C-alpha cells in the first residue's frame, strides 16, 4: 500500500497553473470555526480539501496551532482514500512526513479491533490517523476530529459526544456527509445548526454549486477528457439520470433529504403559539385610491391614530423592538409584523398590520407611523423584490443602518426559515390568533429540501401568498440582527463670553 501511495503524483490531480482547491473547497478550507458541518453532493472532493487542511494542521508546531488529526470514516476504503490524499498533500506542500503505518486500534471495551493508518510528521511531533471504521468513542485521544459520511454512522450522537469533549482543549470537529433521510441524526444536526440551536458553521454544496466552481473541468483534467459546456451538460444529465429515482438523485446530488417534502409547520404547533392579539386590516377601495394624495394622507393618518396608536402605546419602553415586512400592492398583501424581544428572549408579535390594494405613499405612511413609535427600535427587514424596493429604499433613507433590504432567495429561505421553525418548536414566539395568519404559516412547504412559500396563491379563497409567514420570518431574522443602541448625554451649550474659562477655551482652539 505504501508503494501505491508513494507513486501518486500531484500533477495528476490539479494543474500547476490553477489553484489547488476549487471555490467551495477553498471556502471550507479557510473556515476556522471550532465546529463546522457540510451537507454535500457525492464525489465533490470535500474530503480532499479537508485532507489538505489536516496536513497543514499536523505539520505545524504546537505553538502555531499544530495538533493531531483523527479521521473517522464508515468503512476501510474511505480511510485508505483519505490517507492517500494526505500523503499526496504532504508531498505537494513539501512537508517531511513518514510513510503510512498500519496498526490496530482497540475500541474502548476491547471487543473490537479497528485498523488504523497513520502518517507521522517528525518536525512537529504530530500525526494524522485514519480509522477504518467507527470507534464507540474517542476518549483518550486529543486532536481535531473529522467525521466523514456522518449520516451513515450507526450512532453519530455517541461519536459526537466524545468528539465534542476534545474541543475543551482547543481541538476542532469537522462533520462531512451526503444526506441519508430526513429523520437521520445528521440531518437533525444540520437543521439545528441552521436554526441557531448549535453554534456550528454550515456549508452546503450541491452538484450545481460544484459545477459552477469548476468540478467537471477538474474531472476532465484528471481523466484526460476535453472540457466543453456541452460535455459538462451531458455529464450532469447522465449523472442524474443514472440515479435509481428522482428522490435518490435529489438526496445524492442536491442535498435534499429523502421524504422531506410537505408542510413545514403543523397546524397544532402554529395554534399553540397563538394568543389573543389583533390583526389590523386596511383595504384600499377604487374611490380611496383615486383621491388626491393630501386626502388619502389625511384618511390614513386618522386610521393610524385610531387603529394603530392604542396598540403602539401599550408597548413596553424597556424592550427592544424590530419589524418584518412582506410587500404587496394589488395582488398580494403588505404585512407588517412588529416584534418585541423580552428579557427571556421570547419574540412577541403584539399585533400585525395587513394592507390590501393600498397606494405606495400610504403604505410608506403606515410603515413610518409604526416604526417611529416602536420603543428601542433596533432593526427592520423589508421585502425589496419588485415594487417593494421603493418602500425599502425610502425606509433606508429614514432609518439608516437599521434597515436591511432583503431580496428573498433560495439561500435566504435556507438560512432563516429554520430559525422560524425553531422559535415555534421551542415556544419562544407568540403571535396573533388569526385563521388567515395560520393559513399563511401552513402554506410554507419544503420544496427540494428548502422551506419556502411555493408558487401560486394560498388560503381558502386563493387571495393570499403566505404573506404573513414571510413577514414573521423577516421579523425573526431582524431579531437576530439588532443594531446596538448608543447611550449618550448632550454636552451643555456654551455661549461665548459666559465666563473666563470659556474665553480660555476659545483661546486654546476649543470652539
């Protein structure tokens, strides 16, 4: 085996005139988080990038952060492939490393012998050890831990329980896997990390992400093929078609856990978080919308004073407040979701505002009326798609850095919807008890592994589009991105000639 590894040539794997790592590999390589987790397409070479990082870690002296590295795969072939990559990178980086040693690693209870492959770095005194199968724990070791194809381990919980203990002394944990079902432990860790329950850095690499960063070009280089856009498209089509089913292709190549479709939140969970609070609705009529602006402004001001002000006056001046918004003009609703954050970090929506068929200037009027009166107003996220960009832009001029103009996208949903779900599951949110708000939240679906509002109208009358759900998600996102308040005391106004000390100040250039 050592001879086979020694014969590997670095030029066989990456061109000398191109970066060693592709874009997504480099982003993973550069992430120094204590714990990071990757959900990935098969055969995208993330373990390869991890091997490069591990060689640098093991080759460094202790004073520069060097340490041992332990790789835990689910079978012997994975350990061999990984240790071969480490040997290759040690050579490429011109690091002195010994040959690959084989030894037996005994599990804690002594009932199982595990084959281990080790590369030692004599200059640093550290080593990289690849284990051929999963040990029951990693107690007695110290160093970084790499858990590969984590979704396919028998007890990921037990393995992570032991691995995380090593971080107490500065070690790091890397979790890499394709998906293996929606109910798998690994997927739960991914969802917890996205929801903020776990302080893990999360990377997602689909087949299309890898193609965009050049993985097929690298495949062509290694295999001696000529690259072309047509060849890449044909390769992608064939790869997906060869999967046993579309569900399998989605899971293997697009990070979609199998059996992960359907409603994102259950009705029982939604209604359990609802309390007696109002949804204040205003609908523009043909007559109202045709009035001159000064009349529309006066009418809306009166509505705000009678409908909104009593609820705004009841907000606690001691709590920080944020707001989320989903924009609509004629077809969809504009929904405002103000939110108070209590000392117990419960996110309370004291009321909601729905505007249907309301002119832009009056929507701006209502938004400013609410935001101007929110105590300790700290952040607002506004839907800036399409015509919503006008309202978001005007708010940016008025409230500055507290405003984020959000262009809703697959990535935004993927990052922020798990936080919404976590708030419902953890009972850290309350919202108005309203059937249409509940319907909007029920409209959230998992589409290709991403929780979002699907295309098409929602609600019993098909006159909504999950509008309240988006506004609530925006508010929750804003609650994690609050601007800090600045406490200040104004200096007294000095008038020239008030005293001798003032004259002295002026002479010293203090005016």
